[in-house]
């Protein structure tokens, strides 16, 4: 799987989980302690490759496991 596909898959799963929790992009960003929901939008569209620390913050705020955002199998 190429990088673009990985980022797109991750972003789609992030959007689905965020929506499941009833969070806006800005709401998630605020809970994570970052100032712009635009960054979340770029991750969801597969434009931005998030840093590990960003992914960990998402997992903590949404109280989910990594497998919800990306299936390694």
C-alpha cells in the first residue's frame, strides 16, 4: 500500500470516529490542545501526514485504540 492510500485510509477512519463521537474538527482540535480544526481536516483528507504525538493525542481524546484508525492487517 502506498503512502497516499495509507493517509487516505487513516483520514477516513478518523473522520468516521470523530463523527461517531459527535465532535467537530474544531472540537477535536480544542480537546487535543491544538488551535486549528483545519489541521484535523487536512489529516482527514489525507493531505497531512500526522506526527506520532498528534496521533497519540487523538487516541487519548477519543479514547480509542489505534486499530480504529488504521488496521495493520
